[in-house]
């Protein structure tokens, strides 16, 4: 998929457009401004969760013991999204360690 396809509406353009801007600024050694605000966009969080659940590793339990199966319903994904965004906005988010195999 090329950049033009990625930016087309309906192809997850919200998350990709933001990622493309972040990557471009990093490659140009420009400061990353508003990065934290971008992470708290509901659409960006939803797209990020979608990508995480599509990963091959989503089938195995993480450090929290949860798998892709725990987030099958739209309500479960929305609750997870709201929980993450709220924790980011209030400053209470603490990432858990990555499970190594």
C-alpha cells in the first residue's frame, strides 16, 4: 500500500496521516509537537487498538493475561479505548512491561 492509498478515507487515514506526519518530522530532525495530544484522539486510539488486535501476537496472552478473544465485542474495544485515553489525559497511564518469550 503506498502513501496515497494510506491517506484515502476509509483506509484508516486518520491514524496513518498522523503517523506519516510524525515520521516525516522525525526524519527531518524537527521537534515533535502535539504528539501527546495526537495520542489522546479517540480515532487514533481506536485505530491503534485495531492494529494491535490484528497482530499475530494478539492470540497469545500478554502480561495482563488478556488475548484478542477478550476484545471481540465492540463494547469491550470501546471500553478499552476509553480507559487508555482517560488514563493518558489524566496522567495516570503507566505502560506495562512487554512480555518476552
